[in-house]
């Protein structure tokens, strides 16, 4: 029987509706959560992401502050903006869109963000809190991936999880979240030997590589849950383009129990989780009182 297709688009829409309702309750207390997004340069993919984040922020009833800086912005200028946003009471969340131009040290910029406003969850304080399972702001893509996973399997304890990819923004935080759930976690990367055999041991496969359709159907244990984080743009023969994941969907759907599609899986959840993190940051900054 083909796998259940996990509908990230629908789940993200439901999450955004909950967020909008929370934002309306906060408005009754005179609180309007605000998200500041900073974009340096004119990378086309980043422009699309920033536009979409701003649109969804406004649709949820929150305040959106967009800062588009020219590509020759210096690190000092960017740090000055981050400091100003840290001190701006209307701003609850700060997101600096990556990648930054190579002349700017991204680590220095991410460390300059107030951890309480670090809604991307990339500041070392949040990374440490998440790693120790003691709180912190969870990065949006792993957070959304966990929600999708839980929508098909509430109890994850004891399952074998293989994450392919060890980036700081996806693979590593995903490993921490799955460990916290009681999974036995293996993180694979470009030096991993016999990846197909390793993936075959997994009850949960998370693909975060950035290589189109690398994970094949024959690698998947029957009944596994597959979360495809990859976003790869493919140009077809007619010159058009489409998005595809890191998983060979048509093959894997025959073996897995459940799978996220690309597009329409993890992607929509990422922005919804960004909004959710911003509302949480807004309430946490005001003494942790939940909306309502
Ligand atoms: N849906 C979303 O909202 C969302 C959000 C973020 C990212 N993404 C997508 O997710 C994918 C991964 O993003 P990322 O930022 O985590 O990428 P990244 O920083 O480039 O990391 C890729 C990881 O894949 C590993 N890798 C590369 N080739 C491999 C191979 N042949 N076998 C096994 N592992 C291999 C790398 O190993 P090494 O460490 O050894 O080099 C690295 O750990 C991309 O397609 C990205 O566009 C989607």
C-alpha cells in the first residue's frame, strides 16, 4: 500500500490559524508581536523567502519590519542594526536571512541577536538550551518537521532515527529533538560509509542534504516514516523549473508508511513555526503569560 502523504500545507494552515487566534487574544492585552527580517543583498531565493515571511506575518495580525540592506553593507553596519532591533520594544523576533555576503561573518551577527528575540534559534545560548533539553527557542525547520512526524506517530520513543545531513540549522537540532523523544539517533553526512545500509535500519528517516532525490526507494525499511527537508530546484527539458526533495518520492512512497512531499511538506511548516516562535518570544518577554 502506498505511503500516507503528510500534508504540510494543510498542517501549516491550521497552525497559522491558531497563531492568528493567539495574536488576536494578545491584542486584547495591548500586545502586538513584531517580527523584524533583515536581508542583505539581492539573492533571488532569499528575496522570495523574505517576502513570504513578511506576508504571512501580516496575515497573522502581527507587525512586520523589513530591513533590506545593500550587498555592500559592512558587518559593523549590520551589527548596529541588530543592536537597534535588540533595543526596539516593538520587535519580539529578529531574523537575519542567510546566507550573508562572504565579507560578513554570519556567526558574529547571529551571536549579536538578543537570545530572547532569536526566533530562528541559531544563537549559541538557544542551541545549548535545546541540546540540553532545558528550553530555548527551537529552530523552525526541525520544529516543523517534528510536528509533521508527530501527526502520524504520537509516540516516538524507542524508534531508530537516521538523519542525513549534519548542518547547524537542520541536522544537528533535529538530532537533539529526536533524542529528547527517546529515539536512537544516527546522524549521517558526506563521510558516512554505506549510507543505504544505514538508512535501511531507520524507522524514521530525515533527509536534509540538498541533493535531489538522493535517497532511493530500496534504502527504505518497509513502514518507515520519511521526512524530506530538501529543497532542490530542477530545470526540465522545456526550460521550466520545479522543486524536488532529497528523497526519490515516486520510489519511496511505495515502501514507506508515511512521507512528506516536496513542495507542500516541511517548507510551509518552517514559516508557520517562525510565526509561532515570534508569538512565544513576545509572551516570554512579557513574563511568559500565554495568550488568552
Ligand atoms: N524546507 C525548509 O524549510 C528548509 C529549511 C532549511 C534547509 N532546507 C533544505 O534542506 C537541505 C539541507 O539544508 P542544509 O542547510 O542543512 O544544508 P547544508 O548545510 O549544505 O548541509 C548538507 C548536509 O548534507 C551532507 N551531505 C552532502 N552530501 C552528502 C552525501 N552524498 N551523503 C550524505 N550526506 C551528504 C553534508 O555533509 P558534510 O557535513 O559532511 O559536508 C551536510 O551535513 C537543502 O536542500 C535546503 O535547501 C529546507
